[in-house]
C-alpha cells in the first residue's frame, strides 16, 4: 500500500517527504494552477521530482491524442519518476496505449465507473484514478467503485494499480485501502487529519502534567 500526496505545493511535499509519510505525488491542472504563477510548469514538476523519491503524476492539458502524446512525451522527459496523467476519454485511452508502448507510465484519471477502469487497464495504464469524493458529492457510492475495480482487476490478473483519489477525509483513506486500493492519494489536509487524534492529545497532556509534578529532567 502506498500513500501519495495530492498537491503541487512544494512546501507540503518536502514536509511530508522529510517525515517519510509519502511514497509519491499526484498533481492535476487545477493543483498546478494554484502554485504556478508565471513559472514554467516543467520546472515545477522537476522540483517536485527532486523533493520526493517516488512516482510524480503530471497531467497533459491537450484533449486530442496526438497532442496528448506530444505533451506526455515531453512531461516524461522531465524526470524518470514522472507518470503521465491522461483523462479517461477515447483520445486519452489511445494516448495511454501509445505512451505505455514507449514504456512511459500512464495514470488514467477522472475515472467514475468500472467499465472505464476496465478499458484503462486494457489500454496499458500503470495507474487508474477513480475519484471517490466526487461520486459521493452527487450521492453515488465512491467506495463501491473501488470494490468493483478491485474484483475485476483480480479476476483477470490486470496489473494496473488502483490509485484512490478525490479523498475527502480519513475514513475515505481507511476504507479504500480496506477495499484493496494499491495507492491512496491525499490532499495535505487529509494527511494531517490522519495523524491527529483527540485521545492522543489528551494522553500526552496528562503524561506531561504528571511529569511536571515530579519536577525532574530526563
Ligand atoms: O488527483 C485528483 C484529485 O485532486 C481530485 O480531488 O477533491 O478535486 O475531487 P478533488
């Protein structure tokens, strides 16, 4: 099981990487737009790759196969750890087939159904990104999608890794991993919530208060 950080914020990435909490990073055009300013996106992807020793998903912004393949090839050239993200469209699946045939790892994103995930695996995807939170947002069952994909991939020995995305809270993380997702990608806020527990805070305060009464140093 791997934990990726879902952000392009270098400070958050460096902090989580230094703590040994993450195994990779995922980004998307919205997350990049939040941090890029007037900087070259390729430079930002390189900085992220240098901050974490693991897969870094960088998404194409074209919608046609030919340009997706061109963008994906240039993204992959930034660093060996880049995984190229393409949207789950017909053009995206054809681009996935072409890029993966060149040994470029592809993360097929914006997945909302089991049939989509099945076709992404057949197109050679290294990762499939089902968006759990966005399904829950419209009163569908995002976790059921993870279960369906796991069953289908296992039934037919498909090696595409399930990268649970659009996770809104710790329960999404725990349940997606219980369902057998290979990776959970978390916004920094969700990662911070995974660490905190009120009983930990209360217990630590009690330990320190009792130690204070003793009046000693270690
Ligand atoms: O990696 C996909 C993720 O960033 C989408 O999350 O919260 O925008 O649905 P969200």
